C-alpha cells in the first residue's frame, strides 16, 4: 500500500481540524449551559509557562493550511498571528482553515513531494524536504497544539472524550 503526501498531511489536517472545530463548539455549548463566559477560555493555560488556548488554536491553523502554503513557497516560520482573538474568532480561524484545506487537490499537494522547505526562525534556517517537513515537524506540532487545545477545554470541565479528539474516521466504504 502506498500513501500519498496529500493523504499523510491534508487528510490528517482535515480530520483533526474538524475535531478541533467540534470541540470548540462543545466548549461554547458548555459555557452557555453553565452560564459562563466563553471569553474566559481564550486565555486559559494548562500551566503558567504554557501558551493559552488562543495560541494553541492559531498554531493548529498555522501548522495545517499555513504549512501547505509554506511548502508551496519553500519557506515556513513561526506563527505571526498575534491578534487578540475572541472565542468566536478562534472558531472562525478553524472554519476558514478547513475550507482552505478542503479546497486543496491531491494533485497540487502531491506535486510538492521532494520540494525543499526551510523553517526559518530569526537567522536560523532548518532545511527539509516537503515530506520531512510534514512528517517530522508540521504534523507533530499540529497534533501537539490540537491536543493542548483539547486538554485546556477538558481541564475547564468541557465534557470531551477520546472520540471527540479523533474526529471523522477515514473508514473504508
């Protein structure tokens, strides 16, 4: 069985970003049901030295659709979105990323195979192939931030389980 670059990346981004969108919706419902302000969740952190939910969601988007854009251009850096998003704004970021991801074709993503991609942070440049960038850098970061988002909401009482994180499975039809 062979697996394409699209299947290894974009299909996984869509699956997990769909789950992120759903658990953000569950977070909003939880706040409404309990009379709490969802805006309080935006800056919630698991620990004082960890980034808040806002940054985690921005990073989910950055390490998905922005990563594909980085492969296309050959350069990728840290997230630049430092806007003070509200809860609805975070939901919109994920929804917009999902639309952009779903618009990508297998052919355009698979054509990036073997392409050089550089992660640049300040003067430091880390060279990758597209495959190495996705599999050893982008996808691990993407899942870290998606998991941390889930964990922040769960720590605040949002009723989530493992199935909520998994998103829509790609089952044989």
